[in-house]
């Protein structure tokens, strides 16, 4: 399985997104960030599998 490495810039953006949403709803903010991480993992694994099978 590929190891995901986020750039400092990407981590900063995610923190900013979280903080902005959390002003109104901290629970939703955490869900959004979790969804972003999960989506990234799914895309990364799918891309890795495409490389194996092609």
C-alpha cells in the first residue's frame, strides 16, 4: 500500500478549512476533513492498483 504524504501547504489548507467550518459546527468540520482524507486514500489506492494491472 502506498504511503500518503501531505505537503505542508496541503496540511495548512486542511487546517484552515477545518477551522473555518468549525466556527459554526465543529462536528461537521471533523467530518469534512475525514471525508477528504478518506477520498484521498481511495484515489491513491485506486491509482496504485491501476499501475499494478496495466
